[in-house]
């Protein structure tokens, strides 16, 4: 079973997305802030991370940089999730170390395609 770490502070977004992923056979681990996400990556060894970029404690940009900076977790694929689809955000996410980028509200079919592509690598 593919394990997804969902790092999302918004309860409604977190619940909706985790339920939809679980119905499709994924195991979903939740972290509610950036530091908890960094810690969870090291603890649960997910196959992929879905990282909200606007998070408390440390933001998704910094959490991604920390995950990439740890040799034990550097190779785990990360998809940035953001509601703020500003010009340059995709490039900023890739520069921070994300493998892909998606905007909220999440279009599930597209996200599932990205997850499959990154996991199958």
C-alpha cells in the first residue's frame, strides 16, 4: 500500500483530501504544520509527500528544504499544494525542492496522475 504524508493545516481540506485518497487505496498519514511534516517524513517513511505551502510553525517551503537537506529523506517525492496560484509559485516550489505543484481546490484526477508518475518514477 502506498503511504502518503499529507501536510495540511486546514482541517476541512485535510479531511476531504485524506478521505478521497483513502477510498482509492492509499494509506494517509497526517501532519498539521511544517515541523510536524518534517518529523513525520523521518518517522513514517512515506512514499510521497503532499505539502501545503502555507503552514504554521515552519512553512511548506522551509519544510521541503529541510526534507531535501536530510540524506535519509531527500529522495522522497514532494508535491506542493497551494491555494495561492501566483505567477512564479510553481518555479518557487521546484526551486525549494518540490517535484511537482498543484493548486487548490484540488482536482483529484490530476493529482492522482502526478502521484502515480512520481511514485513509479
